[in-house]
C-alpha cells in the first residue's frame, strides 16, 4: 500500500517542486527588472520579493537574496541571486539514490536604466 501511494503522489510532488523552482526564478526576474529602473535593489523591492515568496509557503529565514547595494548608472550591470532552501516535505525523494539540491537557486543580470 505505501508503494502504491508513493507511485500516485510522485508526479504531483515533482510538479509541485518544479512550480516552487519556477516561482523563485520568476521572482528573480521580477526583482532584476524592477532594480534596473531604480539602479539598485532597494529595501522595498527586496521586501516585496520576500513577501511574494512567503505567499507561496517559504519562510523568511529560508530566503537569501544577494545583491550589491551600490547604485548603478545607466549601462552598468546589476546582478541579483536568490537562494531559497528546500523543505524536505517531498518524502518520495528519500527513497531514491539521487541527492536533491538543498536549495532553489536563480540568478539574474540586467543593465541599469537609472539616470541621475
């Protein structure tokens, strides 16, 4: 019976894992695009992304956003990366020989559009 349950739930849990990864990537892209206009990642933008990720179930202490707080002028590069540590709720992965990454990771870069 547990094997049957795992076989039924595995595709749904894999899809859930994919959606969580896609959410982190989409929020990274959103943050980078908004930061291009501002010339940097502002605390407000950072908090907005954290709130978006918390809305899908991540806790604030799982979210790590890396960026350079220096204002970048037009044509300079802005790099942002978001790492969100995975929950170990996906129990079927515990029975495989493969190891999962410990986190969801996304990196984005864009040229600044900020004018003084």
